[in-house]
C-alpha cells in the first residue's frame, strides 16, 4: 500500500490551476502500480516532464505517476530518509 501525505505539483501555463486535481489523479495511478518493500521519504523530486500541449489531465497524471514510481523503485525496497 502506498501512502502519500502531500503531493505538490508545479505546473505551468493553463494547467497550473488544475494541479490539485492532477495530483489526485496521479495518486490514484500510483496506488494501482506495484511497489515492493517499505520506504519513508521526506521528499521525492522527479525530473521535469515535457508534455504535449494537447495532452489530457489523465495523461499528464499517468506520466507523473510513472516518474514517481520510477524514482521510488530506484530508491530500493528498504530506503529510508528522514
């Protein structure tokens, strides 16, 4: 089970006002992705994503979830950061 206390998205342009809704969609995507082991991170930063201008919020959320999942997977199953 994945627990996210807070997700902050910095989005530019017309998507900036929809960041909260996109974060909820990304969290939902993350909840469906497999993740083994335990991690406790105070902060996780993903690289800047290049998004096509016509991409839907759902597509953007999917890309964000994939980027977060990749970072979590790279941390290893017992990574702990305080």
